[in-house]
């Protein structure tokens, strides 16, 4: 799908969301109307409920849809008195230059990046795998150390792909050219191999070009500059969130498989309600209580609920 097609679709979804908002104002005049990208509700709603029980969630589609519906509402004076909150992912865009709500923009690529820190992983071990920091301290330490090592290797392995895609977004935003790329939730098959022992990279620029033959051409100097920039950034926050979540899910799967078979890492068996088959959306839903809550989100919610 081209960028123009995506933009047109986002406008259609914004119109649908606008109609839902307009109808909802009659029924919920005192509610906070919350406009979300895609399926981000499970992350935001529990945090919104810390500040108000009167809220109405409205799904808008993608980032462009949320931006569009804000424009639609802002142009209608009759809706100025309603409480509204707009939640968007930053992705590889520059931070929005605005203050005073209306938008909360993630301080990282997307909400998925808020699920993948070592601290969050430790919370998952303790609360989902039911491992004690005290009686199971050796197991917890081994798993955390492994996660940290493999995550660093994963970031090294996906740096090129993230840099390449970030350049496409930069070109699109500055020139209006389409990226020529429509990414899935997961990295292209075969690009990365993750085991408990190592993470290996199995792609290069030629393979990327063969995978995405319609992608906009990127100048070598631009890509090299982005590689330097991304080589020195806080990768778990800057890199594409769905891939970060993919790594977390894969690592959890590997731990569960190892504990139920070869036990090469830890001799004990661990159990998990979902088994070793967890989707991106399930992870967002199940782990939301352990995910990070940026201070900027707390301040935003405090402001829009007043």
C-alpha cells in the first residue's frame, strides 16, 4: 500500500471515528474522549482509569487518523467544551512541536517499547512465571543476564534494518515520496535467528533490496549517518516497537521450551498460562501491568482530566 493510499484510508477512519465521537457526546457529555491508534487501548485504559472512571475510548486507525480527527474536532467550535485526549506513537517521526495537550506522543517509538526493558522482564519473571527474587534468585539472575545479553545482540542485528526504514520515513516526511514499503508486525522471515545462546544477523542491504524492490532509494551517506546515530542511541526505545516486542516474545518462548525439554539454561521447569504461543496483541494485553509508564503520560492525563 502506498503512502497516499494509507493517508486516504486514515482519513476515512478519521471520519468514522469523528462520527462516533459526535454521537457519543450526546450520551456522555462529561466523559473524557480518548482517541487511540489501532489496538493501543489495553495499555492506556488502565492508566487513564487512575485519573477518571468517566472515559470513552475511540479507535482511530493509525497515527495519521488520530492527527486528522484532532483537526476535524478543532474546526468545530461546538466540541470545544468536551474533554479530549489524543494518543499517538512517535514512530520514526520527529517529536511534535506542540504543548498544552492535545496530544500525548510516546517518548519512544511506540507503546511496545515500554514493555521490553530489563526491569519489565524481571516483573514478568516474578509475576507471570511465579519465580521468587529470593528462593529462586539464581534462576532469576540467570534469566535476566541472558535477556540483557541477547537483547544487546538483537539490537546490533536489527540496527541496519531500523536505520534503513528510518531513512525511508525521513525521506517521506521531507519530500512526500512514498516509502514503497509496508512492514508486517514481525521482521522479514529469516533476517534474524534468535536462540538462548546467540542472536545472528542473516541479511544485508542486497537482501533488503530484494525483499522490498519498490522501496525508495536511499543515498549511501544518509544511511551511514543514520547508522552512526542509531549506533549511539537508546535502542530499546528508538527502534521499531513491534520488533522489540517480537524479541521479548521469542525470548520467553525459548525459555519455556528450554525449561520443558533440554533444560540447558536452568534445570527447573517453569510454567506459563499461555504456553509458548503468545502473539503481539496478547503480550500487550497480558503484560500491560508491568509496562513502563512515562512521567510525561502521567502529567498529560493529570492535565486532560482536570
